C-alpha cells in the first residue's frame, strides 16, 4: 500500500569548470577526484527521504576514457549532498544531472 503522505521533489543540476571555478577539480590531474555540492529541499521531510540521482550529460576530454560516478550522500530531512567522482586520467569539464526525492 502506498502512503498518502508520500511527496516527490526533484531538480536538474549543472556543474562545471566555468561556473564553479577553482572548486571544480574534475578536469585537472589524475587519480581520484571529487566535487560535492549541497542541495536543500524546498520543503523538508519528516524523515530522510530516498534520493535518486542520475547523470544526464557529460562534457569530457576525448583523450581518455570517461569515468564518472554520481551519488547522493548525507541525506537528511532538509537536503542532501550530491557527489561526483572520477579517477585515473579522466578529465571532466562539466556535468548535467537530475535528482528525485521521495518520502514523507
């Protein structure tokens, strides 16, 4: 049975070197690199919701494989962190993603 109190919220995100300046390190160096951003829900939940994130676009260097992982971390009633991670010699200039939260 589905709860009558379930609510959905969601959004689309864009991050990249030109918008996020020196904080954006996914286009530099080698090895594991991360970029994390905090998302606040428009309306808080009673308990932490389930959050689904997906990658919808990527602008990467054509000289190496594109390796990217996107996850929701630190989910609370008020928001969550979205974390983008790459590794090895991958260079990512920008990323597009979307998220959906479902909870009470």
